[in-house]
């Protein structure tokens, strides 16, 4: 079982981020008899996936929904499914952004040439 500090180090985040992800339900801690948090080895993987997913625009709630499908002890195949889901979502968001950029260029051209229709 890992401490907050261990998880923070393994996932390249501050200890406060570990507590944040726990509060949001992305990771879960067990409490020791001294009331200290202890995490399993999957906590760091969940945080690393979550941070990447946030960078492509997913909300913490959307990430939590994806993680709901994971068993308590995810296998390599389980993580691959999560990665596939995140890649598909990121690709869809990139496609949306490309359409928005095209629309922006169209509007810019029309506005700068005086052809606003």
C-alpha cells in the first residue's frame, strides 16, 4: 500500500492533487489505524491517465465515468480499453476543433473582405 507521497511521486503530481483525485472519486484510499491514507498500486496509473485525459479536454466527471468500468485490480487489457476510449474521445475533440478552425478562417476571410453573409 502506498502513501499520498508515494502516489504523488509515482504520478508526477503534488500531494494535494492526490487528495483532489481522491475527493473526486478517481482513486480510493484505505485508512490505517492511525487514520493515514493508503492507496493501491493502481492509484498512480489512474492519476496519470486522468491528467492526460484532462489535457485533451475531458472533465474529472467524464474521467470518473470511464474509470467506473475498471475492475478493482485492472489488467493490462483493462488499461488498454481505457486508453482506447481516451484516444477516441481525443480524436473526436480534435476533429471538432479542426471544424471550428475552418469556420473561424471562413468568418475571418468574410469579415476582412467585407463579404459578410
